């Protein structure tokens, strides 16, 4: 009888044992060094039980001087900060950081020669951030996600096929899904079509834009004669101070990167029907490449009425409900309802 009673006592003790303490949600400032540059960011850890390992997502910003929160000097939509908040509500830890040229990070080791900064440097910086997130005591290294917005989505795609361990899922939000200069030309052609120009003027400018793109790719001087001054300055910069970055970014064709993804990787690709910067049609080739790579769903999800910053007409300062809904579904554990 005594062994039996001892077993019962042990079972009762297990049932009545105090559960691990609840750790409140918190933001933690982090810093890591890559290529001689101290990079600063925010790790958000949602409420969890002590010792619990959480799903975790690396957040990557769009192009230009976009900081860890998704803001630029002239605009503060807080896109990435709001994405972090949405995922945090689903108990997903997040890491977002100030990439080169933004926030506390600044230009770092490139301060005295910014013209040498290229796109691969940003990819290496993102890879270092992923590895830092992987090694945090609160994160589950087998349940890592990468969430990128615009150009950050292209970076997420490249990481998805190269980092270790491979991420469990990628969220490509309004992604740069074609070559950079093709996207720039598409945007400029659309702007020209909306300007008050004669058909002859429009044809001349469109032809000059295409010729400028060809010249950049062939590393020839750009003829700005038929370009409006604002476009002439843009292409001059592309061939000058930012030439190395533009050339290395334009070298990436995102559909090719999809082939390196692990089959079964969960992939979400969003496109907003009101997104004039990255129209849904630009994601067709990438969507097809993801299918050929045999990744998991949900795949491409059009967001009705949503623009490039994930806003809609009724939500100019916050994420649109359609964007929040798809992030919520992506942030859930597969099979969770």
C-alpha cells in the first residue's frame, strides 16, 4: 500500500505545483555589430511564462532612410512598430532595427565613404539580426519568422533561402517583387501618364526613362536631355552617389530567390489594390515562382483598398483591418484557430 500512496501523493503534488511566473511584456534595446557598425534595435517580448520559448519574427523595413519603426524623416507612419504590436498580440516576439543610414545606427563604418554602401551590406546586416533573434533566451529557434515590407520583403526572401535554421515562415508585405530599375521605370511611367502632357511629350519622356534604365544597366552615362529636371536629378544620383547601391539592388530578381526556399515554408505575400508603388501585377512572377518552389500557404493575399503603407481610406494612421487580419492569421501557429 505504501508505494501506491506515495505515487498518489506525487501525482497530487504535480497537479498542485505552482506554475512558472508570468513575465510581463517588455521592450528591450539591443545592439549588435556587423561589418564594423554597431546596429541598434528593439526586441519586443510579449507576456509569457518564465522559461517559455516563443515564436519570433524579424521585421525588415522598406527602401530609403526607413528606421526600425518604419519611419522616414518626412513621414512617420510607424508601419513596423504597428506590425510589431499586431504580432505581439498573438504572442510573437519581434526584433526590428535601425538599418544603415537611419536612427541610432546611422552610416556606421560607411560614414566617411557612403558611396561604397551596397545592397549586400543591408542583407548581411539583416542576417546578423536574424542570428541575434535566434539566440535570444525567450525565442524558439525552430519557430522563427521573417516579415519584410517593400524592399525589406525582398531582403526577407533572400534570408529565407540562406540563413540557418531556415525560417518557419516569411511574410512579404507589398514586396519589391521585380528588379529595382524595372519598378522605378514602372512608377515613373505611371506618374508621366497622370501629368498634363501632350502625347508627344509623354512619349519623349517615357522613351528617355527607358533609355536611362538601359544606360544604367550597361554602365554608360545617362542622357538626361529629354527628362524633366526632377527625373534628371534622380537618374544622375542613381549613377553617382547611390550608384553602387542601385546597381547591386537591381541585380536581384526576386522570383529567382524563391527557388532557394525550403519546401513547405509558410509564405504570405500581400498586395494592396490601392498600392501605386508596388501594384499587384508586379507580384505575378514571384507568386508563380513561390508555387514552383512548393512553399506553403497562404500565398498571395490581395488587400482590397489598401495602399503601400498598409493603410486604407478609413485608417490613415493605423494598419487597415484587412492587413491586421492577415497578419493575425500569419502570426498564429499552424492549425491554431
